[in-house]
C-alpha cells in the first residue's frame, strides 16, 4: 500500500492554467474518456495523446496525436521534451488474456514498459503529476463478502495482476527516490460505449451494445463486483491528474456493485427483450470496493448508476 511520505502542495489546478497533459494509451477507453473530460473541464489544457498508431478510433479536435511506444523510452522522452509536458497519464498495458497466454510478453510490456515511462519522466525532470491506471483485481481473493479496502493484501493471481503489482511498486520507488508526484487508480470493471471488446470483463459492454442491436449475447461470467461507467472513469482520471491532494497515493475508484443477474435484468428491461444471459462462472473478485478515500479527497464525484448509463447509451 502506497503511503504519503513527502509534504505536498497542490499547484496549478486553475482551469485557466496551461497544463500540457500527455496521455499514454490515448486511443484506449480510459484515454479517450479522460481526454473528453479534460477538454470540457480544463479547456486551457493542451492534451497530447500517444499511442502506437495501430488502433482506429475517433480523434477529437484541438488534441495533438503522437506515435510512440512504451517499449522505446527515447520515444516517450522525445514527446515529453517536444511538448513541455507537465502531467502524464499512463494507461497502456497488455490485457489479462494476452498476459495469460504470454507471461514473458506481459513482463516486457507492462513492467518494462512502465519502467521506461518512469525513466523518461526521471530524465525529463519536470513532471507535476503521474497517474497510473492499475486494477482492483490485485486484491487477494476474499474469504468473505466484503468491500476491498486499499489496505487489503494484494496477490499475484495471474500474470496480469502480478505485473500491475510490480508496476505500482516501481512507481512508489520512483516517487520516493526521484520526487515524482504519483497517483495510482484501481478500477474493478469499466464499462461504457468506448470500452473495447478486449478481455472477458468487456462482456457487459458487449452485451449492452448487442442488445440495442437486437442480438442475443451471453456475458461470460457471473457474480457481484464493482462497475465503473467509462464517463466516470474519465472524470476520475482527469481529477487525479490535476487535483490530487497528496504526493503519492493509491485509490479504489468509485462505482456501483452489481450482481451480473441484476445487469442482465436491467439490459433486458431496457430493450424489452430476453436477449442477454450470463454464464455461471465467477471471478476471484471482491464484491465491491471501498471508495471512501477517493470520495474524501475528490469531492463531488458521484458515480453513474447503471440505469442512467443505459438511458444515455448511444444506440
């Protein structure tokens, strides 16, 4: 668990201050949603989205798009210098299924890639805040029904969670030794229109999209866990970038805990159908997250309820 270890004063959080914000993994769901939130709430900020350039997505106006790779530290450092970057969001990673099938590649991309980002930031020496997207899947499998707390024990349940734990530790190491203000965010399951189809937990997003098209879909898992609407994820990441009150801290992200049976019922009711079902396969997740620390440090961050999400879902 990351602890606050250096006195810290929040600087430059005015909406009129020109922040140069680099989003690594800008073509992904969290990257896109954070970009949208920042443009609306911090319009004076200059946003630079970096990706490998292999993903097709809708680009936004007044955003700079750069090609780079976290496996190439020099490419990250070049972008930091080129745009005089003040804040970095690092959300690029190899997903769970790919990590499972190729653990060596998981180490290369997730751990070595994150270390490259940290090393580029260290050499650059001018970053006011690094935000890292981790996961609440790092918590040890609970033996009882309870909300996961940031102080709970973590466990390398698989290659993906092992790399995320290692990344969190590397971030704390660089924060301690090289004075890099850092915030780590731990969502459980993110869903929303911009969520891709990668990973089994994307099943809820796919189910909603398919149901609105009139197609049947079986969500590949069951059980109760915390769901974060993607719009909210963008807001949470944006606030963490520009409004973090501590030098270095980790947070569970707010959301709503639903059983998959509740989600299938809500989707079917919304579409007046019985198109969505789910498998009786449970994941080793806690039944929700204790989000009080985040809500205390970032007030006015109400989460979007599933019914609200379905009402606003484009279809």
